[in-house]
C-alpha cells in the first residue's frame, strides 16, 4: 500500500507515533477508534484507517478483531554475546547455552521452557556443506522452540551426524534441555567437546509459519543465526540455524582489535 509522504494519514500516524514514543499512549493502551480519529482530524474513516495500518506495519500497534487497535506490548530485551557459550555454563550447570541471561538473573532454565522435535531428515545443501556429508544424507534434526514467561522468543534447529548423537539425550524429544548442561555438555561427554564456534547473523522478514510460531506483529523482522560448532581438532559436530524475534534480542560483543 503506497501512501503519499505528506498525506493526512501519515500526519495522523506521526502524531500517534509521537504519543506512543512519549508514553502518552502506554504499552497495551487502546488507540482512538477510526471514527474518533476521523472526527478529530476531519478526514474520512478510510484515511484514519490507513494511519492505523501504517503503525501496524511498523510493529507499533496490534489490532484485535472487533475491539480496535492497541499499543503493542513491549517484551524484555535479552542481551546475547559470546559469553553465553562459556564452558563453565554448560559443564557445571543445567542450562542450555542460550540461557545465559536467565542464569545471570538468578533464574534457572525450567522444564517446559523449551520444546523439541527430533527426527532423521535428509541433509539440505547448507547442512551437508557444514557437516561435510553428502546432500541427502541422513542427519539428526533437533528443532527447538524457546519461550520465556510463556512468550515464544526464538527457535533453534541443530543438525548432527547420526553416529555422533545416537543413543544420547540429543535424540530425546522430551521437553526441556538435553541432559545436564544441554547439547554442548552431551557432545563433550561423547568426547566431542565444543571448542570453536562460528556464527553468521542476518536480518530478514519472517515466513508465514515463523510469524505464527513466534507470535510476531505485522512488519517485524527476524534475525537468523547460523552456527557451526567445531572441536579443538576442527571437526564440525553441530550445525544450527536459529530464528529470533528482532525486537526481543540485542547481540553484544567486546573484542580485542586484530593486528
């Protein structure tokens, strides 16, 4: 939908946006109805409706059928950095590597905060290239959905060679983390201790399924994370793809500047 830059709809949207940003319209608060906006700005209801559509597209408001438009509830921002992979977190604790912020806040990962679906699948090109197997080879797929306070935050799907994980908690689809300390601890117990991680992050718009699964508002992008985990001798033991709701995470890194 194209709306002229100087149209009344954009002016109405700008006023409402300012009210939301300043807190005059609080999170969860109801916006004026289309009729009220039309009367206030002396415009047609169609124009007022376009203003709300603009804000919905920006992810600032959500609409509820038969009830109106509301300021989108904000979610706690979770800060993620390399420290979430620190060895002590998975060697001596019962949290997955992604649960760093919960450990630091004093809350432990609880059963049911992570669901997973485990199955043998044919490796696609990306997975095959990462694991060093033929395209179409059987690999274990461990697809997880993570929630916090009942709100889905991200998905993480890991792929493994069958011989590396057969008979371990990594092929158990029970809710909760795998074994004691999660997937990295399981690999370490198999003599495949993670030593090096390479990650790529890129932003994109979600698929319809991802929008539904993560309960994303219209217009919100996701950040896809691709992770390759290697042992000290360079053997790849896990390839993972994660999809994160962009507004619920910040990636934070501190590093020494290379020569």
